[in-house]
């Protein structure tokens, strides 16, 4: 029996992509935590922190068309390296201004906007690079590693950022983030990617990806459904602190444990997705997506009915696992079904849809959390996800009939 090396070791390009992405995204999360803490320490409140976070979500939505055109028309490696170097310059400038006590709230938001602009260009280029770096039989595994870095960065980066603030100070955290971009640029510069498909001509490049997907309307519906699931799920990060404080009477330690349950669940689902059969073809993948959303809806429904710490922890882990499996399966489906010359614009559009859901969902569910008890907000989230489960099940049946 031949021992097969792990994907990160046998595919040098995937290993470099994962290493650079994990390092730079972890550094970015540390930076966000440090700057948010600085804003609060300087007398800012929820409004200021919210504006700082929104500044990091807007670029992907504002620049979706030019981002897609750039990613489709240029080699992935050059885009990745350029984005890392641009992020290094912005973060280094922020560090210098902070050291001179001249950054200010407006400067922090401006730096966050510029960093998010580089990230908005980086992410679809990364998805395009993964598609050409991985062999067809390794595509789902490569997508799993790509998806895992966001969870790892959010969890580990947030913890490291919070711990390092007291040890090396906010200036030190910003410098570490700048260095993480520099190392990521070096890793991406070492990539030796296979030749990508020819760049689209001027007319094709100017075409809207939405119109280019007209022959496959089901992809549009899946993409919109994907964004809607994100809309109902992401507010758990707003609802959870209120749930722990008001409904459970718990401590910050309990909140940390419950947040860890989410991220650990996502990681378990991400790396366990290959063991979950998705059936045959696109209808099978859609049925699995419907099943994942059914499980996710149930995991949100139960805490809405019964406020128990142990139950909430189990449900959050299960919800994270369902999200992890769902993300890997759907992104793999997109990688397989979207034409290579459209992938830059497609993943830029997907990123824009997901980026839009963050501020919109946080704002709307934040208002709901002030009007309703946290368990009732969970019931609203569950109702939305369960409805989307039905939507995907119906879409899978439509696809079966058409095929």
C-alpha cells in the first residue's frame, strides 16, 4: 500500500497559497481587533467600531466590476503579490502614523478601506489560482484548505490579537500584520502555476458575469441562496453575546467557549466534507446543500426554544459543521461548473454579495436584538434558513427534471 502525502505537502502551490493566506488573514484579524480596542479605549463606542468594520466591508461591493475584470485579465500570481505588497505599504504607513500619534479615527477607517480594497482583489484571484493549482481529484480538498483559513484566521487571529495587545502593544500588533503581508507576498511570488486559460477579449471582458451566466440560470439561484444563508447566519456573532448575558446570565468565559464551538464546528465540517457523499451531479450537490441548511436551521431553532448553555454549545458546533460542509461543497461546485474565463468576475461577484450581507445583517439583526429577546431572534434566523432549505430542495428537483 502506497502512503499518500497530505495535499499541502504533495502540491507545493497549494501549500504556498494556504500558508500565505493563513498568515496574512490571521494578521489582518489581529489588526482589526487591535484597532477596535484602540478605538474603544480612546472613547469610541459601538457607532465608531461599526463604522470601522463597515469600511472593511464596502470595497468588495463598490469595486466588484473592475475587480472581476482585473482578475480575469491578469495572471493570478502577479495579482496576489501586488495585493500583498500594497497591503504591506498601507499597514506600514498606518504603523508609522500610529507611532507619531497622527493616525486618528478617520485615518484608521481610511487604512481599513484600503486594506479591504486589496483583500477584495486578492480573494477572487486566490480562488482562480486554487482552480489551476489543484488536480481535479484534489479540488475539493484544496477548496477545504482555502475555506479553512478564514475560520482559522478569525479564531486564532482574534485570540492572538487580544493577547498580544497587552504584551507588545497596538503598535506592535500593526507591525506584525505588516510583516505578515510581506511574508505572504514572498510565498505567493514562489508560486509556479500552470498556464491559465487565455484572457477574454475586450467584448467578453466588458460583459457582465450575470449575463454570461444566462445559459446556467441555476448558478445564479445558488449564488443568491448562498448570500441569503450568510445573511441569516452571520448575525449570530451579534446575538450570541446578548444571549449569553441576558438569557443565560453567563460570563465572558462562557461566551468564549461558545464562540470557539462555532469555529471548531466550521473546521470539522470543512475538513470532513470529503467524507460526506453529495450524490450524483448538480442535483445531488443541491440536495446536500438543502440537508445542510435543514441541520443549520434546526441548530438555530432549538436554542430559540430552550435556553440551556450545553444545548447552545452543541447546536453552535453542529451549525458550524453544517456551514463548513456546505461552503466546501458549493465552492467546489462553482469551481467545477463556472467557465475558467469567468472565474475572476464570478468570485468577485460572490464576494460582493457576501460582503453586502455583513453590514446589512449586523444592522438589521442588531435592531431586532434590541426589540426582542435573544432566543426569539434565533427563531427568526432559523425560519429564514429553513425556508432556504426548502428553496434548495425545490431547485434540486427542478434540476433533476431538466436533466
